């Protein structure tokens, strides 16, 4: 007997199509990592807003700011883990990541995050995860659409447009995007 909380593959696919009009909700590992990173960033932004609100509240209790700051720091640490996972899945080297972290010891950076990346790669989507991923993507894009963007013409739903799953519907060249990300675009276009 169903309690109404189960979702079929067709419903998951329909949810993905409803959010972006893209083909079936097949997210690559890179897509899932980037969406999770965006989700964590959104949540961190909301945690920062909550901390600022507590400063302006006469209703705040002693210790509220310290608790909110601790929560913010915990979320920021998780955000950094997700950023490193997303970078590695997209093809960044450990040297690239160490440079981004301002670290010179590449081996130390790799030793610190290699297991985190391996665990993320080992997780396979199951059950409601594709639907939840599509929802997170929708929430991240809707949230970012409300923010002021310093780049003129920053498109609405920007994250959804650059996922692997959007390649067919947006005309995005995934291979070229991957080469550009890894710094190989010039090499790839100069070789004939």
C-alpha cells in the first residue's frame, strides 16, 4: 500500500523536464557534484543572512550569534569539501586544487581530500535522488536568479544551462567545455 511518498521513474523524469525541459533526469557525476556545491553555497548564504538578522534582533538570546557563527563555519567546511569534489570530478589536478587553496604542498592536499572525492564518486544515485537533485538545482537557480550579478547578461537558470545533462537541449559543446576547464582548449584547437 502506497503512502503517497514514492516516485516512479516517469515522475522523476517528468520533474526534471518540468524544471528545465531537458531530457530524462540523467545527471552525470559532475552535474551532481556541481548541484550539491551550489546547494551548499545557497545554504551558506542563507546562514549568513540569518546571522546578520540575529545581530539586528532584540529577541536574540545570549549565545545566539556564537551558535549561528559556528553553524556557518561548519557549513563553510562542507562547502570546501564539495568544491574540491566538484573540481576533481571535472578534471582539475591536485596541483590546480592546491593552488586554489593557496597551498604549496600538493601531496598534503591530495592526502587530505582524496578519500572525500573517492567517497563522492562511489555514491550512485538511487531512489528519489534524481528528483531531489532536480529540485535542488531548481532552488539554486531560482535563488541565484534573485541575486545581483556583476556580469552583464548573466543568464537566468545559469547552473542548469551548463550541466552535462543540458548539452543536447542548449547546444553546449561538452567536450569543448571540459577542455576549456582543464586548460586544454588552446592545445585542442591548435592541433589539426
